[in-house]
């Protein structure tokens, strides 16, 4: 199980009855990787959420005075609960009376979108039934990134969970992602499409990742495309095989998000720099 993290929820303008209902709802999160508790400390912190009675003019006005910046954007992630719906950045809405599943789904969504807390995406790690499902995360990612596709990525892995983990992570970075289950599919995809980065599993049925990588580094469409090998093999011999295949990086699963982001951002930055250089050369 992933390490649990506690998030505090500060209430503004909620009745004593609603407070008691919310306490009962939040107890359900006990044992989850996301645990929610009510707090009496109003000061913002990295893991604090706010819940405001949207039907109370006084509560809304207090929240605006306390947390709305001069440009009318909020400083803190906030849920407005009630009949009145409020839209904006970091703003979420709940209906009353409270339904436990809706409350927890909303808070879970906020921890993903506003706090980037996604322990589910340890690439190649064991799935944990106490974590959010991939479908839940995929729905969040789809709503956030449908207009932000900045680069094209190919993911090649015979494991469906790993493909899904990589797809979600890459979409969070702004990628248009295509998936292949084996080396033959990957080669065919590269003949038909152009990718900015390729993530390639080593151990697959049919052609293994080393042979696929060697082919891609000789093929004219992909010889300059970064290829990141992903594998459960971590011996020096396997890393040498990876280097001989021509891969740009060799990463061992399970892979922490920080390590994945570091590698992905490295090659995306290089890609962006190359594009800038091309544009400058055309201008000159």
C-alpha cells in the first residue's frame, strides 16, 4: 500500500448539522492513501482544502475577502456546497444534502489536480485497491489536457497497467499518446507516424526492446528520436545491452514519478531547444 497522506478541510459558513455529516463522511477515508480530517486552522498550507456554504452570502463574502486575489483568482482550492454554483480556477461545486461518494470524489479530484498527489502512478508498481482507479485518473486528465497537446509520444509495453500509468503521466505533461503492446506494433507505428519521444519496454513477446531500439536508431524517421528503455532488469550487463542498443536512457521499474518527470522533462526541454534553434536559423 502507498504511504497515506492526511489532508485537512476547513469549513466556512457550514451549519453544525452539516459539520457533523461531513465528519461522518470523512471518516470513510480512514485507511485510504488520502485521509481527510476537519481542521479549525484557517491559514493556508500545502495540504489544506476549503469548503464554503455557497448559499450563505456572508460565508462567500468572507471567503472572497480572505482568499480572492486582486486579479479575482483564488489563492486556495475550494469547494462551494449548496444550490448556488460558482465557477473559476481551483473552484469545485457540491450539491446538498451531502452524498458521501460525491464529497470524497470531489476531494480526491482536488488532491490530484491542485496538489499533484498521485501515488497511483508509480510506474510498474503493484496496483493498490485503496488508491484511485486508473479510469478515475484518466477522466481527470482528459478534462485537464484535451486542449494542451504539446508533443507526440509512443508507449510500448506488454503490460496494460504500465501502458495506462505512462499514458496518464504523459498526458499530464501535455502529450498526445499512442500505445503499442509489442515490438512489431511499435515498428509499424513508427513507419506511419512521427514521435517526439518513445518509451520502450525491454521484455516483450516477440521482438524484445533491445532489438526494437536498434531498429529505431537506424530507421531514418526515428534515428534522432529519444528512446527510453523501461525494464525490471537492473544488472550492469542489462544496462550495457541497453547502451549497445542505442537507447538514450535506461530506467528500471518500478519507477518513481519524480524520476520519470526528470527524464521526460530533460528530453522535452532538448526538443524545445532544437525547435527554437531551427526557428532562429530560418529567421537568419
